[in-house]
């Protein structure tokens, strides 16, 4: 079975240019429907340039038209006529061509903004940078900080979507689950009904107060005689 390349960028294009449902796009791109909905809402893959799967030779126009007419139809990825060699993942930083190196700070800023869960070592592997450069971009002490713009490293050609998804998934697995928010809770009945519980002040009766004041004044007058 053929594998879709740059699935998230393809999903961006399908959301923006077709009437397919989130489920159809999710199944074709091997994503979760909520992730596709996040793309439509602008919460996921913000700033990512869409990839036309028809132009890339991964989807036929006939398949797309069938799917748009029938929400239950599921599209199939076209078999690529070009055999790509298996890429071996290197442990060291990625080599970046000289022409692309000026784009690395923009890519670093995009990664920090959209994937804060990534560690410095992962960003180094993705765009072939250094830890000091990452720190300067994060702290906005980079010499060109005023002109930097967050740009997708996949669109810039600094890494592939497969590599980016791999590092993001890896970082998500390593990230600890957030502690549950217990919120404000009421005191248990044992505390409120105990002998040490603070006593409530009785409601004051206005007539009773005035009656006491009158009695007090009367006693004072009798003492003065």
C-alpha cells in the first residue's frame, strides 16, 4: 500500500481547497479527525504551506471528485512511479546547504512557537543548527531578532514532514502527563459539623435590639434618681 508523503501539508491543502469532510481527510492523510479540525481552526500547522497531492502525483483528480460527491467514499494514495531509496536517520545534526542556512533562525522560531515540547537536541537534528543559536532565538538576543519570522522548516526545505512528525511524536511521548486540576473543593461534612466548627452568628432582630436599648436607658434614669 502506498504511503502519503508530507501528510500534514497535504491535509492543509485539502482543508483549504476541497469540500471533503474531516474524516475523509484524516483517513487519507493518516491523521486524527480532531487534528484535521485543528488545522481548519488554525490551531494546528499554523503558517504551514499546503501541498497539492494531485500535483505531487499522490492523488488523482477522479478520486478527489468521487470523494467530494460521496462523504462515505475513502480516497486511495496513488502508487509512486519513482522508487525512493530508504533514508537512514543519522544521529548527528543534519547538514544544511549554504543557500538554506540563512533560513534556519526563522525555522527555529517556528519550531519554538508551534512545538515548544521539542528539545534543543531535536531542533538541532531537524534544521542542523547549534544550541547557542537556538538559545539566542528563544531569548530574542539573536543579531537579526527584529527581522525574524516563524517559517515552517518543511516548507523551507530544511527537513521533511516525516522527520518533523517523528520528532514531535517522540517529544509528546516523553512529556509527562499534566497533573489533574482539582479546583476549589468544599469542606467535608465531618469538618463543618464538628464541635470545633465556627459557630454562626444568630440573625439580629431589630425590635429586640431597640427593646434592649430602651431597658438600658430606663435603668440609667432610675440610677440617676
